[in-house]
C-alpha cells in the first residue's frame, strides 16, 4: 500500500459531514462490498473497527466509474 498523508484520511462520519452528497449508509455499503466493487484501495482499516477513507483515492475512483450522460 502506498504511504498516505494523514490529512487525506477521514472517518466515515467525518466524510459524510464534509461531503453531504454521500450518506453514511452508502459509504458503509461501499466498504462492505469493497472487494467486489473496486473501492478497496480507498479504505484503510485500522484495528478491528476503525475505517478511514482516503479522500483523493475515493474521488478518483468515483471519477473513473462515472458515466457520461
């Protein structure tokens, strides 16, 4: 895993506070299905429960998966 600057990491709750377009449930669904949906590299698990979101990688993955209309 690449080294991560700590200022790029947010907990799920802090992430949804900062980016209200995403709900806590939608982020937790992405985390739960991270092995099959390609978002695994966006999350960092520390200890048994704490999960951080790598914000730049998350939005890069969102952009990669965005379809043009």
